């Protein structure tokens, strides 16, 4: 293993690989990714892989909009030899409470102002888009045809291969076990395979980001929570868009291979690093799914699994340097939507590290916003 690096990125998920690619593309030499297992083994490879621009706050809308523009051309930009399976057939988000309907009206105003092509629909109009949707109890819906989903393994692989071609070194099965800090400056990282001296470390460790923070003596304002998901047998295509309801607590999409993938949030989920599956999840998930999308009751489940959401108090990520330790950067706290934001995460972190003006102002995404009382809560999350 190499002995020194310009930048060390901890975590080989979509964020770490995107940051590495963007740094190398901007000419930074000797960038290293350290991954304790294999690429995409964390939340990235366990996620629903939905990408949407329909957010309730400007920051998430803008990060997602720019990221989707990237996904649309990712294969060409990254010179990837496979299809990344970007199925851009929209997100249909249904409201089942008056409060939610009011929020959707606000969301649509904001999204349209930003140029997001979103429609506000009656239940009847929503049913035209997803004919098997049970509209009983549905008050309204919003739809953006440019949202969708793509394959998280292929997308991570595309970034990793492009990064490698630009000189990035990727060490899998290499765990960071300590970070050397002296006089509030980064001096290097200790791994299970040796020491790498560096002045810049990026914490892109997903669900483990708090543990990495502790290595430099910082208690990061994030926690991890198990989120579960399941997949059915494949069937012929019947559902174009991802269907979501925040109030019913469900997201559900049909992948290009024909399987349905669905997940839900649960505030009673363990807030630790557990990624076991539960029977309770499967019961609640299938009950909600069959009620909202009745034909799904005919399908067999083939597998369920779990991954970690790394969550901030305002459901926005934390991006950028910290004031306590010179050279320590964060790309954490994606609160369940870090896959879709990864193109912007990579670009913005690279811009910050080399001292460029960021494409979008992100000083409000620093970790100290909570202490300053400046957080803006994102309402539209599962
Ligand atoms: P990760 O993919 O978790 O990568 C971090 C990596 O760091 C891991 O591979 C881990 O092994 C490694 N690591 C940790 N500690 C160390 C160490 N000490 N040394 C070396 N390596 C280390 N997002 C969306 O945008 N759309 C969705 O539809 C969506 N659905 C989701 C559904 C579920 C069930 C879950 C769990 C998440 C979902 N997310 C979704 C969130 C998304 O998965 C994450 O926000 C995103 O993948 C974060 O990527 P990351 O690279 O930051 O973290």
C-alpha cells in the first residue's frame, strides 16, 4: 500500500467514488479511497436508488436537479462501457392528509420556481399515470416525469472506473482504524494495512461517519438508523414511476428487470449500526403496499435486507470542512437521499478542497448550523 497521499477518502460508496472522480478530474494527484469492505457494500448497495427533484426545500431541490442532469449523461461523461439503467419514468407522490396536501402545494410552487417540471394532480389524474393505484384516501398527488431510479452498483462502478483511469487508487478491504491529528491538523490515517500520511481526509463513511468523527475527537451531529427494503419476483412491466407516500410511509418502484423494490421508514427502528432484517417490517411493508398498489399482492417476495440512513436533525447533508481540525472534510448525514445527490456531493467537495467557488453556495450545509440554530427542516422524507 502507498505511504502518502494528497487526499484520503474514507468510504467507497457512491459519495466517496464521486468525490474521488471529481478531485482527479480537477487535476488533484494522488487521491486514495479506503473502503473497509467492497465498493457499494454500505448504504449505496442497499438503497432504493430512487432519484427525485421533488423536495420541499430549495437546497435539496437544487442538489437533486443538478445531480439528475449529471445522471442523464453519466454514461458518456464517465465513459462507462455498460448501461447505468437510468429509468427516468417519474415519481408519483401521493398526499393522504390535508396537511400533506398543503405542503405539496407549497412544494410545487417552490419546485416550479426553480424550473422543476412538476405537476399537481387530482386522484383521477394520478390514476391515469399509475392505473393500479388505489386512490381511496388519496387527496392529491405530484408528478415529475424527469425523476426515476438507476442501478446503484453500476453507478458506483462507473465512478470508480473513471476515477481509476484518472489515477485514483482504491483500496478495498482496508479499514481506517485511526486518524493522526497534531496541533489541530491532519497528519495521516492508520489502517489495518499500514499508515498513510496525508494532510486531507474526507469522511464519506456513510452510517459509520460518527465513528470516523470520533477518531479526530469530534462528536458529529448525526446518527444512524436501520432502514429496511424488500424485492419481489420479476414480472412484466406494469409500473413506470416510483410511487411514494410520506404519510403512508412507502416508496415502491418496478426496476427494469421487472422486480418491485419497496421500503418504508420507522421511527422505532434501532438507532445503531444493525443491518439485520425483521419480520415486522415485512408485515407492515406488504400491508401498506397491497393497500396502495393492490396487484402487488399477487407477487412473491424473494428477499429483504437493511441498510443505514445517516441522519441529521434537518434532513439535509453536512458537506465541507470542520473548524476544529484543519484538513478534515465531511460528506455525511444524507438522511436517506445521498445516492441521488452524489454527483453534486462529489463536485462540491472537490471545489471546496481545491479552493474554487462552489457551483451552489453550501456554507449553510456546514456541521455547525445546528449550534447556530440555522437549520431548515426538509419535510418531504420517508
Ligand atoms: P455508503 O454507501 O454507506 O458508503 C460508506 C462506506 O464507508 C461503506 O462502504 C463502508 O463500508 C465504508 N466505511 C465505513 N467505515 C469505514 C472505515 N473505518 N474504513 C474504511 N471504510 C469504511 N438514497 C437515495 O438517494 N435514494 C433512495 O431511494 C434511497 N433509498 C435508500 C433505502 C435504504 C434502505 C437505505 C438504507 C438508504 C437509502 N438511500 C437512498 C440513502 C443512500 O443509500 C445513502 O444516502 C447513500 O448511499 C450514501 O452513500 P455514501 O457513499 O455516503 O455512504
